[in-house]
């Protein structure tokens, strides 16, 4: 997968995610498959239990099916998945 600024438009449900940084120290290291997404939260399946993680204050490592690992600040992902598709993206680099 080619990593571009358009990565925030990607579908994250079904991707493997790990929490890289969070102000809540107990969240760091939680990993699992994204089973649902709301405007402000990802719901991860972690050790057989659903864990809700706030997007706004967290940095995620996503591992996609082709083996690509991408680190994304959750602030870029805030919003309903269908609205993220319509969002214009400023070039970050």
C-alpha cells in the first residue's frame, strides 16, 4: 500500500490497530482488530473483549492486510467514517 495523505480516508474497520501513545497510560499497548468506528471512538477487539478508545487524544499504529504499518494521530481521524471521505486534506509534509 502506498502511504499518502489520503490514508485518513481509508476504511479502518477490519484493520489491526495498536495504541502507540495516549494520555491514559493503561491504554498504551492495547491492540486488536477494529470492529466498529463512531465519530469519536474506535472499538477494538482486545483479548476477546471490546475496548472503546477515544480518537482525539490517541496515536494509533495501524497494520493493514498487505503488511503496511502506519502511525496516525487520532485527531486526524475524528469524524464519522462517511464524512471523512468528503473531507479535503491539507498536505502535512
